[in-house]
């Protein structure tokens, strides 16, 4: 009996070790440093398979980047993977489907590196809603505990990793590549359909949207800690095509939008006067840029009903193209820009003393756009949709609990261990 049990245990552990070893060798998320196998793993086609959490968290845990861009899929798709002309270079560390819970932990993890000088982070209402706090692979990644070694062990033992490993091998054998969500041209009417379905879907999303003030406080704690340790934090409000912004207004969520802009402006202003180790933009520890609000490039007409040429700025109402993200970084650096990206009409640096005027300008820009043919088309679409009385897109609210706050506190406390030249601020007691 003992021999049988011993054999069974040996076989079980051998199988587990072989499973983990296979995943570590194939390394679909690019975290173990395994050597490339010609024809099998040379092409890294699955780094962002899980939305990028495992790969990005491992990169943040390793450190080395002097600047990073954080955010959701709008950051992943809306910026080049390696943007140009940023002082010291900047890495795209966006993760699809993320929100402020994951982003706060990402900020804390990145700030453990003494090399980090600047964090650029994309913000909008999506990051501060009551929807799910994290995707499944968050718990595999180093975001959850900041430990690379434990993360690699979890990832190696995950069935999700095995599926990604097999897909990576298939991609290398067949030559397949992951699809990007945009193209240079489309079938006739395909883009128009994407815009119309996108506007309908986002209207239902906004009907069910609920703002979570705790997630704003969660972000502020991370912002507080990073700026106190000499890291410059540059926030920006994501641009959206006018069709999506109008869906937000028609769903009666504009008050949430303007209230969030005001709250973010106040938060960034509170920490702007701190000293930074080496600024990437203006000499302020915290800056907030706004690229939303019916700015001219975002009010360019939606694709026509038979249009095949790609829209110049947005591949669908919620997502802009990488050259737009590059222009945003250029604007943040102080470039004057040209045409649609001219500094006089592209981006505004929000401060408590200019936000009221800027809010009035947004209302004016919206009113002018509504009078245009494109504005009328969007209005007609939404009028028809509203008459259908669509149901709200609802999900079970998930609020931050005591463990979430304690986890952030612990993660922020480790910044001092990585860079003890700045004090860790006194933050309010967590709930």
C-alpha cells in the first residue's frame, strides 16, 4: 500500500512539474526569460493574451523603465508600444479592461523601481465605476502581491497559461498573428456598422453606470505616495469620439462626467507643488490633461454608410488610433502641434482656476457639433434607440473592501524600501 501511495504521489508531482516546466519553457507571457526555440516560440504572439496583466506586471516588477503609460484598452491600442521622442523613453504598460483597483496596484508596483521618474495614466469614467475590480489573471500576476517569483509559479501552474502556450506554438508553426482591432481599409459599411452598434452599446452601458467615490480615493492614495517619493504623475482624460460622448449625455451621465473632471482636477492640484526627482513635462509633481469634450479631432464625422477608407482618428467610438496617442504625448511634452493637433484646440491642462471656463467650452463645442450633419445623424440614431426603451447594462456592484485597502497600503509601503530618499506620506486610516 505504501509503495502504491509513493508511486502515485511521485507520478502526480512529476506530472505537475512537467506541466509547470512546459509552461515556463514556452513562456507565452514573456516572464521567465526562457530562450527562444526556433520555429516554436520565436514570435511572441500571446504577450497580451490576458489583457496584458501578467506580462505588464512582470515588467513593472522588474523595473528599469524611467517612464510608463498606464491605462485600459484605450492605452493599449491608442498609443504605440514604444512611443517616440519622450525624454528617457516611455513604455506602453496598458492593460485591457482594467480599472482603478488594478491601476492603483500597478502604480505602486512600478514605483518600487528607483529608475522610475514619470507615470502617465489614462483616466475616464470607466476606471471609476462599480464594475468588477479585476480580471481573473490579476491574481496570477505580480500585481496581486508584488512578488515576481510567486507570480511565475502561479502562472506556470495555470491551465490558462497552458492554453496560451499551445496557441503560441500554433502561431509560430502556422505563421498566424494576433489580430489588431483596426485596419487601413474595411468592407463597405463595416465601419459605419461598428460606430452605430458601438453607440447603442455604450448608451446601455451608461444607463447602468454607477460611480464609485472610493476608487477615486484609492487612486489618490497611490498618487500621494508616488509624488511624495519624487515620481511625477501625469494624468490625462481619454478622448472619445463625439458619438460616444453624445451617448453619455443622452443617458444622463454628463453630470457624473463633469463631477469627475472637477474631482480629478482638485486631486491633482493638491499634489502638484511637491518636488520631483526629474520631471518629464512641466515642473509640477502632478498634472492633469483633458483630451475629451468634443474637441475638433473627435468631432470628425463618423464613417459613411459605404465608406471603406479608415477613419483618421478612431477605429470605433470608444478607441482612438496610436498616432493620436503619440500626438497626446507630444502635446504633454509641450509641442505646439499642427492642424487638428494644434495646441489651441487639442488638449487642455486642467487647473482649479480654468476648469469652469473649460466646462463651458465643452458645452459650446457640443452645441455646435449637434448642428452639424454628423451631429444630426448621431441624434437620430439615439432618438430611435431611446424610443425602443433599451434595458440598462447592469452588473453586480463590486466595492473596495478592507483587504483591498490594506493591500494597497502594503504595496505603497514597499516604495520606501526601493527608494528611501523621499518620505512616505501620512495617509488616512484605511477602512
